[in-house]
């Protein structure tokens, strides 16, 4: 399957730093999640959750900020 760059935005998975391609018309929500510390160490990095309307899986955890995602969305119009 050939991915058309102009029909998808490319984000980066928090878990393995691999690309995640998302169809912008299917984004239902996205929100920032702050860094979480437990016992003086970082237990969860700061990231953004991007939810799509076709799945109820809690969303994709990506390293891009909401501002960067909005920028990517503006660039494809």
C-alpha cells in the first residue's frame, strides 16, 4: 500500500519512536499529557494522545505537541 503523504500526517510513536500515519479527517481529539514522576524518577514522558473516530482504543501516544499537530494539519489544507 502506498501512503500518500498529502492525505496523512506523520507523527512519532512515544513507545518505539516509529512513524504513525494518521488520516486527519478521522482525528476525533488530541490532548497533551504532562510528565509523570514517581519516587523522584520520570515514570511517563510528556506526550500527546491522538484519538481517531474509528477506534475506541484510547488513542495513539505520540511525541509531537498539540501545537505541532495543529501546524501539520494547517500545512495539508
